């Protein structure tokens, strides 16, 4: 009997999701035992042509990490959608755009002008910019055109499940993959389409072990400006923490290590825009009723845009900056 | 043809919506550019409402609530007082003029004030012009599109 | 003219492709190494608080996030003029060595190693971690998993998370280490040192004992006479976390030894239209194209380079191996003669692995790491900072300019593998030239050896706690470039 096929692919990503999968350590043997690998560029030498040669629906499960930011990312997303039964947006980049999504604060021209032009170490007097098609003496070579903005996987193809996190924590991955194997082995039904797997229905605050009290904040400080009390809520000590607007499931490891949450698990359940929700939550805890004082406090919040939308800009309501 | 702004007004039930009603029953004329949405309290106004409105065609958003100290729920409007400046800051950093979002306190008896505010705001937005958000479309039919071999045996480049 | 593309390249850094042009007579006309992606970190860094860059730039690479974390943290320290307490510096060094110990092991056994341990002509099905295990035993596979797990665990203890650590902040670290955690790390360090010794034994038994391999390492097909770059400490010994950048020419003469803040005087980047990745080169020598030699600004930054530019290793077992390395390959144990053989990088990596393991144990035993004085909040701001560390695959430079409040106004990053963009291109071409010859049919062996040329530089990820029956299906489709007709198809496990 043929084993079900597994594919793991990375689009505009960093490889951290692939490492997180491998960090399930000995449990990977159960995975390798149950599935046949069809495609995983990080680890094996299957090429795009091998995927194209498969029948549609030949791959049982695809874990697709990485954002969509060029032609190749999109082409492979479409290809894997056709060839897969279950396609998961794996990790923050595929689900919400992730850190690469911050490029939506700018645009492709801004990136090119700096990287190939104004960067202090770049020497490019002829203003050579990479282009999709280059004529060389021997013929033509090409590279995928970079898009002007970053998109998420669900924005370009139909996605079955979302597994959030940057990366999804390995214990969550083990649980999800284990559940899938169990379902496939025993013929149980899959969860409803669109379910978020490997995360809780609450926020990061629920998993945080720090003591919480009433929040009244008059001044925000940068994480390195003070030595915070290790047992108390960071927000209450004035350190901006995106935990209240972040889906739980990560075990609140960053906060346990003394650093504020930056929202890598994306929107909490039933929230459409993470940054808006964080702004809303923050406004609730600012301790002032005087308009001038409020303006001062708001003006001093360090980088609200880049902090509230660090992982989800591409999936926000406005999706990109306008200027 | 003059540009007719589309404005979303989010009005709290107890003071500002009632104030708007008063303007209506007293037949005080104000521009029809604003569509009203009634919420129980201005503290209910999530920044997401503002982004949603602007992302889907609104050119401006007006939020009205009870005067500080008069909130039916005691503190709700203070939350609004903090949310709106923060939302304006986010808008500005996103490259959208923060003047497209405005917060005003309107009591139940201030029909005239409501008329004045809406008229002013409409003209301000008209002067700012329509909110043109950057195009997010991509053209997959460009000749230089990176093509993936669709079927095995194709004569195209193999990827 | 025929066109052959290998896309995507696999078991290497992120995304890449190779385009080979073959003349009608069967010889190689040219070959192009292309990197098809760009994300724009240097641009969206603008406006971010500089201390957040240590958490943002980890997402440049999820295999070596620790390298970016440290480089960005050091740059942020410089921006704020921070003075770290000694315990914080020790913690950073310890976690960094543990990171190297896990990462280098992964590469040696699962990625580059199989080419080396099993041999370049071994059947594809054997040329992977399973083949290595068959050669050296199942215990080896378990040890590699354990080694990776050990490195990740130490990163979790000190860095907060296994992938994308968070604790390095301007002026120190955000998390203390408890006595229990120290005891755990000492145990892991002991395990690591044993693993380092075991790896050297594997190298001896399987590689060095085989004269054909040694000949291959020394052969011309995989040698490049370029400049070398690496960090050295005050004693000119290899150091991954801190030091000065030393650059030595192919003739053995020192070209530069610079402080991180002066990097722009020495390094520049060239652009080609067919790849998104730029080509760093030595500014004072100049960009002369993809050529070797003392007059070409091309330089390598890799484990081999680091050994070449240093006078030795700071721990005893690694030092012994360093001497053996140079004695075997150059006849001179002092290391004054450079090794130019690309494939020797694998051995250099083992030398570094031994050092990383020994250093991890040594530093874990230092009781000061459990101190509660791990953070000196900085008081002022300088407004600009450069942080340089050695990433496993090359020298990593982070440069930030900020405004008076510490928000980034400009960012410039030169990343580990980027340094080697030109050498990789040259290595691929050299291998392809040597293998794609007039009258020689293109076989599977060619694909293997072309891949080997760049795999020695170490892909940007360590990925193999996991044994896959490496079928490695590879298909080489040769098109006649004029008509587009398929001329030949060579399959391997298709």
C-alpha cells in the first residue's frame, strides 16, 4: 500500500519553520514512517518538475511556509494547491505575511533603489538592477520578478488550515502532525476547513506566568531601559507587549525570557486586524483623561506601527502603507 | 463633477446619535455624504472599524460621543479619547492623512453643533480629495513572467 | 548551444538556481549561479527601534538566527554606547559556541558530509545521512540528533527560544541562568566534547584514510586562490563572537585587519542583472570579475577562511586538529601556508566543531554565568553602530544608523553566505568546466560534482535530524536552444 505523500515548501521565508519541524526530534521518525516525502527543497532533491509530474491531489498534506512576494512563490503556491489534498499555511509568513510582510511599509522601488543603489557598501555606477530576463552572450537567463507588495498564502490560493507562529513551536507541530496521522490512519473526519491548528482560542496573556494586576500606564519604556521585575506583567512595568492581541499557543516563551511579546502567533480568534486590536487594548490601559497628556503619551509610544503589525501587516485591513 | 466624499459616522446611542436625530427633526440641513452607524458607546469604536471603512471606500470617518464626564457608561468615552489619537498616529505612519479621522463630542441637545461639524468635515474631506489606496493587483500575464512548466514533457524551460 | 537549468538547487541555502550553457561540441560555454529572491530587510528596518533589530533580523535565516541576533545586538550596543557586564558577555559567548556546535555537526553529517564520507560517486540513494550512518554506524545518527538537540537546548536556556532567540539587548541579556540550568548545560557540554572527538575519528577513519579522497581534496578542480576573511581575537585565534576582521591574500600576506566600524573602507558590493544577490569584494583591490588571484577583490569567508587567517584555535583538542589539518594539507603545522582547496572546508568545519564543543563546556563551567548582573541599561546614544560576528557560513556584518531616539534611519547588512557569492559562482563554473567536456556524455556524476562544488560552502541551514531515504531524483533535460526540442533526458531515480 502506498504511503500518503507529504510536501514541505518555503516561499519568502527564512527556513525557521523547516527547522522547527525538525526540532520535533525523534517524533520525526514517526512522520517519516507514515508519509512518503514528495517535495522538501530544504532536505531532499526533488525538483519542481517532479511535483508537476504528480497527479492532482497526489500529495495528501502540504505544509507551505513563507510569504508570497514574487512570481516563483505564486507559481509554486498554485502548483502545490493543485497537487495537494490538504494545504496548510504553515507559520506566520504564509498565514499573515510575517516579518517579510513589513516590506509593505515600503515598495519594490524603494527596496531596489537602496539595495542596488544607495546602500553604503554598494558600488553600482551603471545602475544595474536585477531584472527578470537578462540577455547574456550565450542566450537568456531569468529570475522571478519581485512583486511590489507581499501577499499571504490565503490571499492567493485556497487554503485548508492555518498553523500560526514564527515559528510554530515544535510541541505544537508534533501535536498537529500527530493528530493528522491519527485522523488519516483511523479514517476520522478532518477538522472544518479554515480551522487554526496548533494554537489556542485565547491570547498569549493566558499562557503567561507573570502576575497581572490592574493596568494603568502613564509612560512606555523601551525593553532595555529598565531591568524589569521577573514576576510581574511587562506591560504594567511600562514595556510595550503585544501579548493582549496575539493568539496563544506559543507557551509565552519570550515573556518568560524577559522580553515582551511581539505578536508572532498573529491575530487572536475572531480578530480581523491585529494592529487595530492592539491599539484598542493599549488605549484602554493608558492612564489619562486629559487630551494633551494623552497626545504626549501616544506620541511617545515607540514604533506602534512596526510593533503592532510586525507579523501581520500583509494581512491587515489596510495591507500596506500608502506613501 | 465635484468629488462627493463618502463619510462614515459612528455615533454613540445616548448623546451623539440623539443629537443627530435632533438635527434631523429640527430640519437642520447637513450634507448627505455621511452614513451613520449607531453604537451604544463611543468606547465601542475599535480602530479596526476605521481601517475597515477606509479600506472599503470611505474617504473619512467621523466618531462622535458624549462629552467627557457625561458618558452613559461612565468611562467609555475616555477610552475613545485615547483610541482615536493612537489610530490617527497609525494612519499617519501608514501614509494616510490623519485628518480623515475626526473625534467630536456631541450631546443630545446639540443638534446645531452636529449640523456644523458634519458640514465642516465634509468640506475638509472634499478638499483632501478621495482616498486612493495603492493598487494591490498583480499582472500574471506579463511576458516576462517566470513560468513554471505546467505539464511534464513541455518544451518550455524546466523548473 | 544547449541550455540546462538546475532549479531549485536543494540541500543548500534557501533559493537558488544554476543555468548552464553547453556548446554544440559538448564543452561548457558558461554557467550562471542565480539567487531568485530578495525580501528587503535593510529597507523595512527603517523606523524600527534599533534594539528590535535583534529580533527582526533573526528572520533573515531560521537556521542561523543566533548569528543575526548577536550581530544586531552588538550593533545596537554600539548605537547606545552600551557597556556590558562581564556575565552578559560570557552568556553571549557560551550560547554562540553552542549554536556553532549544533550547526556545524548538522552540516558535516547530513549535508556536505555525505559527499565526503560516502564519496562523490556513491549512488544517490546512499549519498545522504543514511549512507553516512551505514558507513559509520546507527549510533552516529543518534549522536547527530542528540548534538543538535543539545545545541538547541542551550540556545533555549540562554536565548529564550530554540528558533529566533530574543534575549540579547543593548547593555546585556534579559534572562538569567539558574544553577540548575548551568548544571544541565555542563552535561550537554560534556556530551558535545565527546561528539567532537567522535567526529574527528569519523573523519580519520572514513575520509583521511582514503588516499583517493585526499587527492580529490587537493585536486585543482576544486581549488581557488582567493583572499580569505575571518574574525580573530587578540591572539589571532579563531573567535566566532568577537574580534577584528582579518583578511589575508592568496599569497599569505595580510591585506587588512579592521575593526567592525571600519568595514566600509574594506568591503564593497557589486551587482549583476541576473541575480538578486550582490557580490561583495575587497574595495582596495577592486572588482575584476569572477577571477582568482591577488589582483582580484573576490574573497571567501568560510570555516576554511577562518582557519587560514588565524594562527590557531583557542582550545587544546581543536588546536591539535588545526595543526594536523595544516600538516597534512601543506606540510607545515603552523598554518602559515594557506589551504586553497574548497573541499578542505569540510575538514576545517570539523576543526571548528571541536573548538565550539570545547568552548561550550569550558564556558558553561564558569560560575559567573549564573550571576544576576547581566544587564547595564545604557544611558546615552551614539547614533550609529556596526556589529560583526562569524556566522557558520561566513562573516556577518550589521550596520545601523539611528536618530536621537534610537530609531533606525538606515541599515546595511552583509550576510554570511553573501560574502561567498562570487566564490560559489566560480566554484560551480570551475567544476562544470572540468566535467562538461567535448565528447563526454553528461551523466549523473556530473550533477553530483557540480553540486559538491558549492555544497562545501555550507547551505544556509542545518536540517537533518531526519533520515530520508535519499532517492534524490534528478532529471537533466537538455534542450537545443534554437528549436527548443528536447535533445536528451538523463534521469537519476526518476
